[in-house]
């Protein structure tokens, strides 16, 4: 059966989370009992690379990979509540550290895979002349940020801006849109709904309607993307195989092709 992807981009109730987890667990009514599957929780911004990695893994092993995409906080909550799934790949290390602390994933089966680098994006002609973090707080500049409680880019953006004394100013005077995933931030720039947003550089595709403004390295916070085997997995050996594939030379080649820099 074709892999099923699901994207969680809005707040969901506990009932919805549990229902979803049961449906995307391993008791598929339309599957043979002995068919092995893997369920992956992945940050929404990783969809292009994880789709390809899952396809390659399926080709090599014949094992179906189902992926739930969403904001890292939502994925963490779903894994915690459902106690189902095999691999956890959030958009930042913070959520993996919490998962280790709460006994949701194996510390010794966690690998740092690639870097996640924040940047500012603006419309191609950069009408407000934005060149720095400080420019986001100027009067009349409309900003979009990820929600700090829902996605990794939101939490990191808050930390970056707070260190520069800009977060409260921007929230009060410039914040136009707040989203649950990094993917949603990308749609507001080309349409001119906002003038700027902070996103992961690696989530960008070639788009002549968007210009990237690098954040001063001295002010930026570079994240890492870890991948972990969950403690609730019912397919430990296969989950380990998938984890190893993600960080194999074949897997890292896919990450590089999608613009990510592997951690050496």
C-alpha cells in the first residue's frame, strides 16, 4: 500500500490526537496482520527530504513507511499521548532532549543528523529594505513568526530575538501572523501579506519571489536535527535499520541534495 502522509498544522484536541494515532498505528484494518510498517513523526519542514528517504527505504526493504508531519510540539504531544510510533525527528534538539527526559525515545538510539539554520526571508524586491534582525522592529514592517509553543522555528526565533531585545517589541508592534509550522510561514511572503519571516534556510526551494537575508552569525542560533528510535516501538530492529539508513552515506546524500548540511 502507498505510504500515507498526514500533516498536522492546526491545534488538535486530545481526542483527535488519540484517534489519529490509533488509525496510523499498526492495527490497520485493511492490512495483513504480518505486514511490517514503520510510523515516523517528522517536523513539517523536513517533508521533502523525509518523503524521499522513506521512498528509498521502502524500495530497499519492502517495508512501508508512514509519516506524520507537523510542528515539533504537536509531534511531541502526539507521541507522548499515543505511545505509538517508531522514529521521532523533530525540527530541533530541544524536543528530542525532552523526549529523552520523559522516556519517550532511546538516548543511545539518538543520532544528530544535520544542521538547521534560521534565516530571514522577504519578498524578491525587498520593498522595506530589510537587511537585519533590527529591521524587523521598524515601524510599518509586518512580520510572520512561528508559534513558540508549537514549532521549533518559533521557539528558536523567540530566543534569537530575545537575545537582541527585540522579541517583545516585534510582538507588540510588528507581528502580523503566527503559525504552527514553518511551512505555513513560506506562503505569506510572495503574497505580500507580511514583509518578513524567520524560517529554516533548508526549507526553502528555488523561488524567484523570495529573497533570503542571512542572520548575523554572532546573533544566530544554529539548531541540529536529531533522529531517535522511540521506546514504544514494536519493531525495534527495523526502526534501528531506518535510523541507520537516515545517517548512511545514501541517506546523507539525500539530505545534501535538499540543501541540508550533515553533521560530521
